[in-house]
């Protein structure tokens, strides 16, 4: 369990965020010290190649409440969040993105709601400034994820929120490699609520999450939280076997009745393609789970820290 000697910790994963980082730090400083003097800001540079780390290091030298971590390479946003949570010492922890879409000025209002006994207050983004393609992909992803895992999540809720130390310590006990923060928050439970917040305009001209990265993250999260794909392949295999049995029965009846004089080439080829396609799909899904198990057995560190301020 982490030692708690601060009232509030703010964890921000940073990747290629040089443009808006100074503005974010300035606004967070004004907001945080209006809440309490016992605050800390933890900025985790996830292997940026721009000037993000230089800005973090400079800010940490000038402001004692700022702490910086730099990864040895890019490990991913959610691993950066985990590293920040590992270091956070606050009774309450805020997690937010670095591109100013999560507005620092919303933090005091979310903290006000925890007075009603909630252990977590999740920011529900209204008037989202994302592109239409990003909104469609996000909605589609969460619907497929709910269908496959049974875990229902709101597409308008991301990482941004206020979390009690009890929730953070519970999440930090989950040491698996496939780590997705919003789903972890949902999984640990406790008394959670939401709060509608404004959604800011991103300072990044291009999203740091490309389609390939989103797809990989979604697949890894699904494999980590659900075995339903395996169960669906079993059901699908039984369905194909049943259809094959009916086809064989019909073929035998037609053969003995004299309806079949020349063996059908087309039916044989179609059957082979379907059966081999089903077989390869099943093997591929099983292989993904085996691969994830292999990754867990290796027990490699989730991230490697190059520098700290």
C-alpha cells in the first residue's frame, strides 16, 4: 500500500505533448493550490521524441510540487499511468491526459462530489471535440467490448477522474501485463459516480492514438478481461459440425436414392474452404491467448524508467 502524505496527486501521461505542456502545468498549478497546499503533480514522459521531457525537467527544477518520470522508450499511455500511480502519495488521485482536452478547471468540481461518499468520480465528457471518425470508432469499440466481455463502459468516459487511495491501491495490486486503466477502475468496484465536464480542444495537431494502436489496445484488453472469444469458437465449431453432419446425411440419402451420379466438385471445394477457415480461425484465437499467457509467464517489467526528476 502506498504511503499517503499528500491530499491530492495528479498523474499525467505525456507523449509528444510539447506544444501544450507549459499551458497545462501553469493551469494545473493555479487550480491545485486553490484546493490545498499538500499537492503533487506527476508527469510521466512515455518516450517522447520532442521537447516534452526538457519541459518537464525544467518545471520540476522550478516547482517542488512537480515530479517527472521518463521511460527508456515508448511503453504506452496506460503503462505511463501505472508508473504515475506507483509514485503517487495522495489521499485522492486525479488521472488526466496532457493535451488539454481534460480541463484542469473541472477538478475542484469533481472533488466537491466526493464529499457525498463516492470513492471515484469519473468525468463524463460533454460536447466532445474529437473527430467524427474517432467518435464512431470509440462507440463501436465499447459496444463490441461489452458484447464480448459483459463489462459495460460509457464511450464518453476515459481516464479523467478523481480516485480515492482505496481504489488506487486495489488497482496497483493487479500486476498483469495487459493493463487498461478505465476497465481496471470498473472492475475493482467501490462506490463510483460520474460528473459531466466540458471537453477541451486538443493541443496535439495529430492524435497520438492511431487506428493500429487503438485496435491493438482493444484486442489486448479484450483478451485480458474475457474468455468469451474462446467460448464462441467452441459454439461456432459445434454449429459447423452440426451443419456438416446434416450435409453428410443429406448426401448419403441422395446417394442411396440414386440422385447423385457424379461426385460434386463444387460442394467438396466449398466444404474444404469453410472447414479449414473455421479451423485456422479457432487456432488463431487460441494462439492469442497462449501468447498472452507466455507474456505473463516471462514477468518482464511493465515499464523501464530512464530518468527521474
